[in-house]
């Protein structure tokens, strides 16, 4: 992984987390399965290298499940995303969770490949669900990766 530092998010990180979320997600809010999240208010992990922010993951506990709300790696191919996934998985287990899950969209083929290679399986496909999320967050673009229309939400999960 290199000379990375992984640490939990701190309350003092909220301002820069908000700015990174706005830059990456188009708003300080993330809407998934028609639920509104403010990632800067959530627990998470950050990966730093030489003082630079390399990656960020935020999550939410509910019962025996841990949901990854956001994950970003700003220097792909160096193990940042994998490190974040492993960290949240360990933390979820430590906190009594049995399931780790997340939602992505149909256009995000890179993410679908990434998660499945790390043990996640597709568990739910919500056809045209993004239309409902756009009513809450109009900033969600109509097209995404490779010009693919963003329509469907896809849940991936792993049990442990």
C-alpha cells in the first residue's frame, strides 16, 4: 500500500469532507435508496499520503448492518479503495455487524467490478430508482460513466 496513513474521521475534518463531497458528488448531500445522508456528519476513514488526502469512506450503522455511504479514491490503483473497504469491514465486525453493504448505480461499471473483486455480491437491483432520488437531489446527472444513462440502483453486500 505504500506510505499511507489510515485514520478515522474526526469532527475537525467536517469542513474538508464537505468540500470533497461537494466536488465528488455534486452536493453536500448524498441520496441513495431515497434516503438523505450528510457524509460530513457520518463516521468514516481517511487515507493520507505525504499530507495529501488519497481516499475517503463514510458509513452508517443500522442494526447488524453497516452501509458504506461514500467511498472515493483520488489516486486509483494504489490500494486506497481496498484499504478503506478492509478498514470498514474490520470496524463493522468489531461493532457486531454481520453485513456490509452499499449502493451504486448501473452506469458505474468500474465500481461494480471493484466491489465484486473484493467479495461483494449483487443483492438487489432497483429499476429506475434514481428517478426518485433525483426528486430529492436534482444535481444527480442524467448520464454517468461512458455516457450510460443513470437509472438503476444496485446493492452489493457481503455477510460475515
